[in-house]
């Protein structure tokens, strides 16, 4: 297993506090732009939903109403795609598109039935109804905060407009026709600027809070259902498992063909020659039998190693503690193994845990330049935890194409997690989490 070791760029440090940077951050203005577009998009979606649903509901007594309702739901899905694009561009919210609607049979009525039975389509319609009042509220609140805050904060720059073009000296804070109070003195102008600054600093957080509600609406109503996501995840995991099994079979076939099989073929030829020389040259035959005996030992050792690579007998007979201790004894650096399990996990999970630690220790031997390493295994509720640490040079990562990336994919196929903590210069700690499934 190959692992990538390299340098990491240190994170950039900022001198300003996040609260002071927020009004000038790109995120704040993108979220504000999203809330500004909420109103026209909310009106468009709401009007479309109300019009098409009302029209199709009125025609349900005829045959036309049912396909018209299905077409209305498809239109809602199209507007939902626009909303997902808007959320992706302005909220950095990447929501996967729901699976397209497909009828069980070909034909219009099969497609209409599939659309009407699709929960995703009805959730898009519900979004059209719910989003409009929220769009109106978020538009008014965000515009009020942003415009008021920046107007008051920049008041000293545009105060001259009042005496120049109106008959008052500044913003009228109070006026009843007889008594007027204008913000026109230097102190009042400075106080107005300070109040505006407070509102400006608060505005991005208000906008962010409003945008979080939009994130929840888009995620909950316009994305694929949890069942569809789980099916897609399982299909992806199945592909990883199939590819891994195929790669393991090819490896086993290659090892058998190039190793033990080749030795056994040579052994058969040597024994045949020894049989022919047995009567004419017994001493040469004895030497050839002795050499064949050595080849048998080597072939048996290769077969044992191959069987250990498939599934070691010690793992089946004695569990993870003994199996991992055996792996650790073959590592090029001293390894301390601690296994704290009151019972054994499922056999499949136990095998995955064994091969995970085995590959990580191989990586320690080949790439880490470590002086020592440790393996810790314990149970946390319904999860099996593995941790392999070393004091080597660090720099390991799960970038695409590395051995750790492949290992992470294998663990993900069984709902496992791989976390790598490996700063340049070390130490390296790799933590794996697997389901217990007993």
C-alpha cells in the first residue's frame, strides 16, 4: 500500500476579528444577493404552483386534469432545479438532484402515475407554497438591515444632501409640525455613524441566520429523499466491494501462477528426472530429491503466506488480539498491541479490521521511517475502533490515488470511517471506525 507524504501549506492568519471582517466578506454579500432574489423567485414559484394546481384540480372531473397535475408537478421540479442552482452558486450548498421519474412501463399513463406517486414531486410543490411567505419576510428584513446600517454608517458623507436640496438640516429624528429634531450637530452625526456601524456589523449575522433557514428548506424539500440517498450510497459501496473482490482474486491468481504453481511444476520435472536417474546414477538422483525437498518447503511457505493473506487461521481460531500480534511481529519496527474487547465482532468486520491494521503496519514499515509504533483496538458502543500510531516523518494523506484513499473507500463500503492525522515531521495517527454488527 502506497501512501503520499508531502508538505502542507500553513493556514493563512487574519489580523481582523471575524465580526469585523463579516460585513466585507464575499459570503455575506452572496447570501444577501440570495435573499434579494428570494422575493422574485418566491413569487414566480408561488404563482406557478397556485395557478397550475388550481387549474388541474378544477379539471380533475375530466380526463385532462390528471395529466395536467402531473405536468404541473414536473414544472415544480424544474423550478426546484433552478433553486438548487441558485443555492449552489450563492449559498455554497451542493444538493444532489433527485432521481428522474420513470414509469414501470412505457406510455403516458405509466409516466403520469409515477409522477403522481413521487414524493419528491410533491415536496417541490410544498416548497413553492412555503417559500413565498418566507421569501417575503427574509427580503424585507435583510434589505432593512443592510440599507439602514450602511446609510447610517455613511451618514457623514451624504448629510449635505438635506440642506442642499431640502429645507431641513439632517435626518428628522422627531417632528410633530411644531417641534423638529434633526441629526445635524457633529455629535449627533458621530452618534448616528456609531449606531450605523453597530447595525452594519450585525447585518451579516442576521443575513446568515435568514440564509440558514433557506438552506434547511432547500435541503429538506428540494433534495433527494433519504431512502434514495441510501440506495445510491449502497450502490456505490457495492461497486467498491465488487472491485475490491475482483482485485483480490486477480492478486491471488497471480501469486499462485507466479509463485507456488511455478515451483510445483519445476518440482514435478525435477522428480521426473530423479526417477530416470535413480537406477543409473543414484547419487545424482539423491541430490535432485534433496533439492526437490527444499523446493517443497519454499512452496509450502508461499502457500501459507498466501492463505494468511486471504484469511489467517489465527484470526478465525483466536481472534484479533492474537492475529494482530502476529502481524506486529512481522513489522520492521517494534509495535505495541493493545486489544480491549470483551467479545468478538462479526466475522466480516473482524476480517476488515485485521486487514486494515495489516496494511497500515505495512505502510509504517515501508514509508514512515518510524522508530516504534502502536496498535490500539477497543469498542465504543456499537462501533469497533482501531488506531495505529507511529513516530515517523508524517505527511501521510488520503489524496486521490494514494493507498490510504483506497483503504478509506474500502471502509466506507461497510459504513466505516478513516481519519488521518499526520503533520509533516510526525507523528502519524490513523484512526479507523467500523460498525460492530454482532
